[in-house]
């Protein structure tokens, strides 16, 4: 499936060059940022590692309810989940290795440090904000497709397996097939 209709192929995404690419003050207005479509989600980079000298990046995700995002871990990436709207179930291993499942509602926050297996499921259409170790915010662009549209009505972008593997390898993450989580209790 081609997504060229979502951007002007001659110019690339309209958002290209919107972020300064170096540490300096800037402002983004509502709806601005670097957008990428991945599955049914629209991920937007608001701040990249380029602006923080590799320290952290900030993204938003506008996500429809759906399947569990596959279990994975990051060797060097810390990840946060702050729910602005909707409901998200976060699955994670705690410090003792016990498997946890927590339902996050608007205003709830979750944190998964590097090295911990985790997954999540959008239970009710959600908007989340995440802070990530610098550089990982680009994962969603590498695995997904750049887009100028933030509309949730656009068709999903389903990456092929080689693209998924390449993005995971580039960002030092591992998918954990066969990893089982406990049934949610609440």
C-alpha cells in the first residue's frame, strides 16, 4: 500500500525541518510536529534527541483501541506512558521479575526502564504523551510512514517484517514472541 498521497513526494513531508535539529528554544502549535503513521496510530515527534543533545525525546500517540502491541524490551531506552485521553493497559515486568498489568486512565502515568519487557494495549481510543531516551523517538518514523495528515481516518500503515526488523535493530530493541502476560483483573 502506498502512502505517497499523504505527502507531496517532490517536497517530502511538510513538517520536514520544523524541529530545529539543535538545542535552541522553539514553539510548536497544536497539531504541529513530525508525524508518522504506524499501524492505526499517528505518532508525532515534538522534541527529538537532536534538540536535547541525545538526552531525551518527546512524542504523542493518537491510537485507536486494538490488539496488544507485541512484547518487547529496549537495551538502552527508558520509556514513559502518560495518558491524556482514553484508556491504555500497560503490561510490564517489575523489579522482581513479576508480570504486572495496570489499566491507565487520563492523568495516569507509567514508566518502563531500559531492559524491562513490556507491552501495551489501547483499550479505549487514547492519546498519550511519552518521554523516551534520546533517539528512540525516531523509531516510529523508521518503522512507520511519514505523513502530513494527523487524521485517524487515514488507512493504517502495516510495515513488512524486514522493515520491522530493521527498525528494531537500528533502535536496539528486541521483540519477545511467546511472552505471556497475566489476564487483566481490573
